[in-house]
């Protein structure tokens, strides 16, 4: 490829899926005994950082989901559910979000989680010195871009602690997706001086507000978390400790799972998938990821600057056949937004549900319109 693509012609989109193994153990154990259990998870790699303002890989996101809790969280079906905020109101113009925080929300050191902690965290991400890969997600907040560029001071950011349990977030324009953004690590609260870099490396300095806190971390090896007794919902945290193992090689990870050293794998080697489905159908889990594979073309040059030709090629590509050949459970996709995004209603092509013959006939018509024929 000779140049960066400035436009995309999406001819093939296939949503990728999480495929992993999960073993059920000790079912029926009482809650007291459950606290002694350790869950060992393959994590696919070592987190680049566990600073929520800078984290940008899935290996970090997995761990941060245990260490921190935002104003809201993501439910099993992808919907937004209460986190530290037990409720919220949105103004009629869609710009003001007022969050009521739980009175019993606590940091792992026992101190209360307050609205000011969220102000501190969001202002930190907005500062020019914080080179956060995901800071752009917070751009709807009023004055965020001006603070990020250094034109305004962090104090002008549209986040206000009205009192210890009430946080006002003001947007520059309405953004219907904004609540979902607040469930991501980049919108995590910060406790006092816990934003100092050593707090995310030296586990004895760490203070978080999630269901778990640090027990130990060895870079390049396991990360061990223990249940946070000060978490507001600690009585319903059924596992006492979690170990994340950064195993990059899928085959090595699967072998450790088979040996009983792991309870959950991060992924499954493609050649092993069908055999595992046959041998251990109750343990193989395949679930959609919010991701996709696609082929991109430069639309500014011939022949792909012709809309009719692009339409013909898009209809002619047999997405279903391609995902069958890949054989890992991917789904054929017809748009940029993957399945599973809560509240998203995808646009549909008129030809999407046509049979093969109908679709190919329509593709030939578009191909002819673009000036091409059988030759």
C-alpha cells in the first residue's frame, strides 16, 4: 500500500468474536467459602499501563474493570447500568447530566468516593500533558477541547462537584452516546495523589474503587488482585481473588487450561476450535466483540471513485461464505458499527436479505451502469 487511505470503501466486514474456554468449578459452594476461591484468567498479554488515563489495550481494560468503577458501568447485554452513580438526570436540551453518587461508595483505603474525585480524574485527562489515546471520547464535555489545547485552564472544564454526592457534567452539544463513554477507564475517578505515576506501578501505593484491589504485580508475569472489602457491593463479590496471566501464545494458554492451571482462556487457537467444540461443548464460549475486519480502498482514484462500481463489488462479495471459510464463528457484517452496541439500529441495504441469484443480478446491473461488461 503506497499511501494512507483517506476514505474507506468497505467491501468486506466481518465482526470478530471472542472465543475462549471457561470451566465451572465448585458449584454450590457457600458465600464464605467462595471468598477463598481464586479465578485464574488468561489475559492474552501484559497491560501497557494500568493508569486508566493512559490505558489503550484490552489487556489493561480487563484488569481496570476490576480495579475501578466509573459513574456508570456496562451490563452483560451492553446496556448502561448504575456504577458509583446510583441515578442520574439529563436536562431537556441533552446538555446537562446530573449524577447522584452512592453514599456508601468507598475507595480501597476506606475513604468516601466523592464528586470531586471524578472532577479530578476528568480534569487530569483534559490537561495537555496527559497524552491519552482515548481522551477524544470526552470531547463532548464543555470546554474539553480548549483545555486540551491549553487555551483554557482545567478549572473551566464542564464538570462541577455541586456537593460530595452530586456531580454535574455539562456538554457543549448533546451526545446520545455520552453515558456509555463514562463506563470506560478514561472516565475513572482519581483519589488524591493516586494519579502519581508510581501509584500504577507500586501496588502498595494503589488506591482504587472497584470490586478488587492489588495484591501483587510482576511485570511480564501474573497480576494478582484481591477482593476489596470496602467496595460498596462487596457482599455480592463471589470470588476472593483473581489472577491475570499474560500468556501471548494461544496454544500455550490452551495447554495450561487443559492442565487445570487456568479457569478462563483469553482466546482459542483456530485449529483447535472445532475439536474443542466437540470434546468440551459446555466450556467453549463464543461471544461477539465490538470489533470488525474490513478491506479498505482509496476512493479518490479510479476505478474506485465510481459509486456504481463500488456498489457492484460490495454486492458481489459473499460475506457469509468468507466467514464460513474462516471458521471461527465470525458474523458477516454490512456496516461499520458491530453488532452488540446498545441502542444502535443499523441501516440495512435493500439487497441484504436477497438470495444469491437476486443479489448477483443486481450487482451485474450496477456493474453495467459503471461501464463494465462480461469481458
